C-alpha cells in the first residue's frame, strides 16, 4: 500500500538515497532538508528532476530539525496536502571527527541538538497526527558504531547516536498502545559512497587537537580512516541502507523488525544490541508491561500497511 512518508536530512547520503528508493517503491515521499532556496537549492532541483524523470511522487520540503516552528510547518503542509502521514524517518544528523578533548562543550551541544533534539522537534510536530490515526511508523537511522567497535576520534558523534538510540527505545514503548510501530536502522561505517566522513566537522580547539597530532597519537587520525576503510568489503554498498529502509516500510504493520543492521564491516553491534534488546523485553514482561513490545492495532486505523 502506498504510504505518505517524511524523511529528514534528505539532501544527500542515506537520506537522499532512501527518499528516491521509497518513491520508486510507489510511496509519496517528502524529502526534507533545510535552506531549500539557498545552499540546498541544487538538491531541490535534483529531487524535482528525479520525480519528473521517473514519474514518482517525490518532492522536497523545507524542514530544519533545529527549528520547532519549521518542523511544525512541514508537518502541517504534508497533512494538508495528503490528509495523513504514515511514516516518519529520522535520518538527519551530522558527524564530527577528532580528539574528544579538542571539541568544545558548545560543539557537543550543537551535535546533540541536530542528532537528538532534532528528532524530538519532529516527533512533537508529527506524533499528534500519528496518534490521531491510531497507526504509523517511526523509523530511526542510527549508527552501529556506538555499540560496536567504537573507534577513537568519533566521541561526540557516538555519544549523540547513543542518546538517539535510547530515546528511540523509550519512544517504542510509549507509542505501542497508540498503534505506532518503531524500527531502528543501524548502518555501519560506510567510508565510501556517502559524504559522511568527507563533510565531518572538526574540533574548534585546533591547538588542543595539535597536541594529539604532534604527540603520542601522531598519525592516529589517518590510521583510523585507513583501517576503517580496510575493514569494509569491496562490495559494500551504501544503497543497501536505502533498500533496507524500503523493506521495513513495505513490511506489513505489526511484523516490522525492531532493529535492522546493515554493517558490512561487522563491528559487533549486532551482538551487543541483541543482548540489550532481550534484557529490555524480559524486564518489561517482568514488570507486567509486555504489551509495550508490540504495537496495538486499532480497529478504526487505516492508511498504513
């Protein structure tokens, strides 16, 4: 069944790939991004061109996850145009790379604002509509590395992704009785095919970073990037993340997986997450809240598959 989907951070990377793949699968997709008339104007043109060339229902929409009014306006527009919203995909995020000490507290706060608080702004805008419908899907795009191998020089990013994962898990239980399903997608460290590492932010305290680069950690940054790439199989394809997202969306309601790992390098997150999710399920059953582990299907709900 065709669904109305909002995906954040769709100007590039996994977001852009997923928006196009979902549209190709027959869904109505709003590819959200900030500054659609400025720095992302070219991306908006590319979205429009793709929709025209492929004859699919794909359009760009202005949404800055750091602005509650902007998130509210985007959701209002989608519901006004479509009469519903079936799927929200939390994909917007930003990566940084460097020594943890060299990032200022303000940089940590900024990254947390984009990767974590951004999802909260979008949820506060979208969830009243999904709860009213009595059916829907929240799909969160996380990162395997926050629970896997955890290489150095990515501390602020991993911390933000770990926080987002914790928020997603809590939301899953709090939305199940509303008929809203949760899936968490966990890509590994794809070093090719996206701009994540290329566009990664750097520490503001360059002098502090230089102490690492000129001291006992000389060459570590290069080693991390080189060795992460070496762990990645030659056939690793970032588009596999988009395909996994389409598969989750197309899975019938109530049967979607709670987590999906797409990690060609196999950093170990699959093992850790399986244990954590099992313990969560066991504890919820122990405190007589096992029903929160699956969404409740409302008889009057419709629209979403």
